[in-house]
C-alpha cells in the first residue's frame, strides 16, 4: 500500500497540482501585466524552531487583487542574497 501511494502521488497528483499551479500563475501574471502598477507585499523567513535553518521561503502577494504572485523555497544562503537584492531594488523604486 505504501508503494502504491507514492506511485499514484508521483504519477497523478503531483502532475495535476503542477499543471494547475502553472495555469493559475499564468493567469495571474497576465492580469497583473494589464495593470498600470501593482501594490505588493513581500515576506520571507529563514529560521526554524530550535535548529539551524537550511531552507527558507519568500512570498510576494498583490494587495489590490489579493493574489499570490510567487512563493519560493530556497536554501538560506540564497534566501539572504534574494532578500538583500529585493531590499536594494525596493529602495531604488522608492527614491
């Protein structure tokens, strides 16, 4: 039974989820492309409870349409560079 679960998950569930995610993301990006500008919130976390974190996540949400633009799961070293890059870009756009 355990083996069948993994076979069905890999063969049917995962491809279905990935296909639907990509289609929904394509629709959201097309909708955002039509807007004059976007109002987004971004958040990230790279710690774990009582352990040294190896992975972190980063998400971006469009506020007026209340849609998730992107979610990334990355290694902490990449995460720190990503957040610092985003902070630099945000400061440039604010100026």
